C-alpha cells in the first residue's frame, strides 16, 4: 500500500511535471508514479482546475473488476483446487472437508467432480477420494491476470460472470495540460489577517484572496409551516365559528364496544377482521364497560327494537371487550353522545374532533395506515338530511372547496348515508373526502337520548382536503416517513381559498 503523502506534495509534483512536460495524458499512471492513491491526485486536479491553473479532460472507461469472493480465490486458489489440496492420500469424509474448507466446500465439490479430479469409495458416498496428483488452477491464473489489468478473452469473462466473480465498474481518470493561469508553484492566498500575522508583521507581504461581494451568505435555519397543521388550524377555526365544541380525543386505544358495537356494527362485519383493524396483544381486553348500556346494545343487536329487527345473531361480550387502535374518531362521538344522554335535561350540542386513527390498509398514493380524521356532529330535535347537506356545503365552502358531490352509501350506524366527493385539480378527478349520514335509532335510543332527537354527522380525513387545497397528488409526500421536505419548505405561508 502506498504511503500517504500530503496533498501539498502531490500538488507540487503535478505542477513540476506539467512545467517540464506540458501535459499528463493519464492521471492514473501519474498517481502510480508518485506512489499515491488516484483519489489524492483527483482532489488536487479539482482544486487546480477551479483556479484555472490546469485544464482537465475526463477519460471514462468500463472495466471488469473482481468481486470480494474472487479476490479470495485469486489469493488462495479456486474452490476446486483448495478442495483437492485438502484431500489426503487415503481420502476424507465430506464432513471433515466441509469443516476444513467452510463456504467453498459445496462450490469446490461441484467443480472438482465436473473436472473428474475426485471420486468416491465404492459403497461409501461419504468418503471423497483424490483422483489426480497435480491440478492446474486456471481460474486463479485468470483472476490474477484480470486483477493486473490484462486483457481477458470474452469467453472467459462470460464464465466468470456466470460464477458471479466479476462485476463491471465505471472508472474515470483525467488528461491534464497547462491552464491559462498556470504557475510552477501555487501561492496560497490568505483569507484572514490573524493575530500571528499582526505580531510578526508579515501581513504586509501576504497576498489575499479576492472577495466575492456577489456571493450569498449561509441560508438561515428557520422553521416551516406544515400544510397539515395549517389546514387543521383552519378547520378548527371553522368549527369554532360554526359554534362547535371540541371533543376529547386522547384515547388512541379503544375497546371494540365503543369502536364498533355501540355504533350498531355487527360483530361479524368485515371491518372488524384483523386485516382491517390493529388489535392489541397487551392489554388484549378491557372490562371497564357500562353494564346496563352494554345489555341494551346486546339486545338491539340480537333482537332489534325501536322499529328494527336487529341482526339476529348471538352477540358475544368477549368480542366487545377486545382492545384495538381506534379505526375512526366516531368512537369518541359515541362516548360523548352516551355522556350527553345521561344528563337530566337534554340540550342540543355541536361537537367536533380532529385526531389520528389507524387502519390496517395497504399504503399507496391516497391511503395510509395512520392518518387524521375530522369528525363533526350536531345533536338536536327534528334534524333532516337537508340540514346535513346544508351544513356540509357551508363547512366545505369555508374551507375553499366548493366543488362537492354527494353519493348514496351504506353505513351500519347511519341511515340515510352519503359519501362526500370533491374535485382534485391535480389528479383531474373526483376524490372521496368523507362520509356522512344520520345516526340510526338503534344506536341513539339505547343510549337514553329522548325520542325525536336526531344526530347528523360527518367524518373526513385531514390529508385528502390538504392534498386538494395544496395540489399534492401523493399522500406520502405529506405525512409519514417519506415526507417531501422540499414540499414543506416551499409551501406558502398564506394561501388563497383557506
């Protein structure tokens, strides 16, 4: 290995050679003549080129180089030769050879058998016998020749490629000649006057580097507004302007009862399967459920009531007690409505929440396994589907999304139900942004809410409206481990329409 030389010595040698010979046709050969790595010469070339002291031209060539495995064979011999050399005159067992040779045993066995260098004792396939005294290690010779830069026949290269012993590598080196500012000895320009310069007085003889007054300073490290937080704050303000109160959303872990059963969602519903929901292993279940309310939910699932036939199945408490990562913030709405129903005097309410939910979904341009859900609901006497559509149009118009469509849908806990679509200018299509509907009597009346009280509700993700408003076509650029920080940095502080 070449001794490490200071780059200043490499530079002096390069300039001296150019001064005497006018050019260097091959920087690799020059590095070898100095006994230094080509990388050191390359660093010097780049610096001198920047000062126009030398002019360089790139020389690019693809060459075959040995893999780490091949370098081992070049040093110690091919696997087949190593195997034959390890076999004593009386032969050796496969186990003993494998222990001695390690990883090369299997490869060596195949190659040596193909060359008819080994055989086996009759009736004992475990004993390997040596059939030749001397072996010519052509593979090792070929690898050494290639390592030394010699030209190898294409047929040999193809064989080495098949054995994955060589790989193609792109090499770049340089040809050099004198530049317009060439000097035989480069003078190092000073950039600062130091205390030592002032004490010694040699600052008078220093040559200073020219200052570039047009150069920009270091960029200032500042924070940036995340589009999700911007839209979240705007939506929160819209809810507050419309008279809504925020619900507590600090329970990421929820029971199946509040997440599904209390919403009149049957226990055999596909959404409750493990391929759609993240269930907890520890603690796997909860026992903190209101028994009287649980019994009413059980009855309405099994036998119906309040004008419903129910689902007619054997409802199991064990299923309701399973813990999970909440799949929607409607679980929070259920708790709030149950709490409202326990008050002595009913009062109309408007509730909202914005927080994370979790679903076992495949990640793509418009779906994540962890995302944010916005939930809004109004609880009052005599509410209708017309009220819901009016509230949604008011809500989304304040958000700057006036292109809306509603499509009839099915939800276990709302009837009627509607999907909400908004037009995405970036994707050039209508994108589903939420779901809505009127909570069913089978959900509300077991809670204890008065007859005639209706609840209109809607839920949507925070990510979809943000994508529409900011023209983002991949949700992974916005939230998660693959966030595009350039997108965050370039987001406007103020945006029209929000």
